[in-house]
């Protein structure tokens, strides 16, 4: 018996050592550690087929990373005997985003069906490198990894309307996503608090709607300082130029991230309507509505009876679709205040002529008209789950946020769904006891609750479950004004989410995750990232 305990403790300590050296998040599908190691030193070369231009960014990404850690600049495609080799070839089982990573003493071989897969292989590889600067060498244990994602949609949303974050910060956000194999950056570009995207045809959107205005119509800060002294806190507003957007989209693409833009309608449009009041029901200018907490006011919706509103949106969406190559375009659709529609003669006339029974059906009419615009450009429309009310547009994808109910209903109807229920996936909620955390929106979405989230509801059959494209965390920024706060709210919860959307369900293991998490937190400390240390008296 004693012998057995001794043996078990040795085995356990080996297991722990293995855990400590390899702490890949999200957990790969299969990982087998072997004896020995590959040593990256100045005699190592990176090899790939230069005919495949799409592999180059990944090669350069790895080269840059190794230089940062070891100080060594590796040569590319020269003749040396220690090789980090990239290869695209036909592989079954691992799909479009999967990869194989084989490390032996003389070669690191990353193979995949696509450049995307190679990129994820590199992301796993760099998680096996030392965290901090070494002396020109780095050891990587010999191993074999086979890996591919569980879901195709692995998203995170950032609200840049309630508070504006400069383009560089958006890139940092994208960097964090890519480290953990997330592949969708949902960019909430506009809301009641401010319009943040340059639209050439409608200059008042950025001259006026991007900046806060007080009750008298006076800009809070028309020409003065837009940022705090350290350039990180946005105070009054701001917007992204089309050039910045193109740059961000390309930056994201090089990291395998699709940028899905969201243009909110018909509600959450206070800032826009203050600049273009003719698109509202009563045509009046409503200043002072841009307070971050005042969205969805009575006068905050497009007039659904006014064709000018649809012409405007057609123009806006065509500029948006030219900027964003994403297959999906998000059109919001949540929390529409329909009170003005009830008393608007044009809206009532529209309901009569279209045979619509109530304002919910008018909302559905609005969204269906917008879907036609999106579909005409070969794109797909996504909306928040309120778009189910009054009848779902024929090809819509539903982002289920109030709970999973909307997503379940849509999947049963044969529509695609992204699960993003506020509980537990809203990252603007508290991570721990509120007295230990900065002010948050409310509710508790602890690391553990996110880790244990299952995107496929039990109510769905296997066939229906295929409509669940994946899952997403949302960071609304009513209370969040700075880069530090953004980091704090997504770290480390995004790591838990990455495992929910990437790793096989049966591999989910809360204790194992906590062990693997530790070195990542150390890395955040070294990089100066802020994150919640999780004072979770509430262990939920
Ligand atoms: C609901 S989620 C909203 C947002 C708020 C958020 C705060 C959704 C589609 N609408 O406008 O910022 O709650 O948690």
C-alpha cells in the first residue's frame, strides 16, 4: 500500500510537471508529451514554401516572437539542420482551422490544411516557449499535438460607442483575441451614445454624432481635448476613419480574425438622430440623449414609415460592406423603443398598407427590408434576439443575448444562432464580489461560470444543434473608459471562454484549467496587463 502511495505521488508529480511545462489554453484536442526537447538557438531556421503567400504573416509572427524571447533573429529558408517547418497538405479530420504540431529534437513540424491552421499551430507553439526573455536559446519539449476547434464562431464583442477607444487599442484587443484562438471580433461601432464610423456620404455622423452634446445642443467639447492626458481615456467621443478601419480589418485578418461590424437599428440611434432628425418620427432634434445610460429612449428609433430612413441605411450599409469583407453584417435590432411608432402617422400608414397587425410586426418589416439590402451584396445578416419578434427575417442569424430562449427558438426554426446569453457571457458584469471589483454593470459572471458554460442547449436535437455556430462574450462599456479597464474585464475570463468554444466538451476540467491558467497570469503580470485576480467569495 505504501509502495502504491509512493508510486502514485511520483506519477502525480510528473503529471504536475507536465502541466507546468505545457499549459496551452485553449486545451488542445490531443497532446502527447515525449522525451527530449527541441532547442531554438541561432542555428535554427524557419522553412516554408514561399509560393504560399498567405503563410508568410504567420512565419513572420513566429520569427518576431522568438526574437522577443531569445533575442535571436532566425533565418528563413536557408540550409541549416534544425528546422521549424511549415507545411500545407491535405489532412483529414482536422478541418479548416486545425493543425498538427510535432516536436522532435531536430525538427518542429506544423502541418495544416490551410494557413489558418498553421497560425493556430504557432499560437500553441509560442505558449510552450518560456514566458520571459531567455539567453538566446529556448527549449521546447518533444510532443505531438492534434488540434481543431469545436465551434466556428469564437467571438468577443467590444462596444466602442458608449466609450470610444482609439484604433491602437482596438488592435491590442485583437492581439489578445488571437493569442487564444478566438476568431471573431464583433465591433459594436454605433449606439445611442455616439456614432463612431466615418461615412463619406453623411459627414454630420462624424462631425456631430460622434461627439457628446448637452441638452442645449452645445457640444460638451467641440474642439478641445478628446482624450485624457495619458491618451488612454476617452472622455467626449471620437470616431474611426475609413483608413483606420481598413488597417484594423487587415491587422485582424493577419491574425485570423474576422471583424464583424454592427450598425444598430432601428433603436439605439439617439446620437445619429440628433444629427439627422429628419430620419426620426417627429423630425425634431433631440439633444442631450447621448448619455451612455440613456439608450432606447422614445425618440431614439428610426421612423419605420419613412423611406428616407431606408435610403439612408442603404447608403450607410453599402459603405460598411465595402469596408468590411466579413460574410456577416450585424444590424443590432435590440431594445427598440416603439412608442413613437404608435403615434406616428407615417408608421401607422405603413402598417396599414403592409397589413401589419402591430408595432412588433412593423419592427420585423423594418429588419426584413434591411436584410434584403445585406443579402443583395451576398452577405448574411445577424441581429440580436429581438429580431424574432413579429416574425424572423428569412435568412437571419440570431445572436441570443437575453437568455438562450431566442437562440433555441431560432435553431428549431432552422436558423443559425450564436449563443451569447448575458448570464454568464456578459463581460461587463462582475467577476467577483462587488466590493473588491471596479464598478460593473451588475450581475455575477465569474470565471467559473463562464468556464462551465455549454453553448449547445439540451433542448435541441443533433440536427438542430448544428445551427449553433458558436458562442461569444460581450463587453459593453457604459462603465468602462480605459484600456486598463477593458483588459481587466476580459482577463482572465476570455481564456475560460476560449476553452468553451475551442476545446472538446469532454476535455473541460475546471481544476486542470486553473493549473494551466497560472503561467498565463504570470505572463500578464510581466506584460503589464491588468486582470481580475478574482476575489471570489461568491464561488459560482
Ligand atoms: C443590453 S445586449 C444591451 C446593451 C447594454 C447591455 C448592458 C444588448 C443587445 N443590449 O445596450 O449595453 O445590456 O449589459
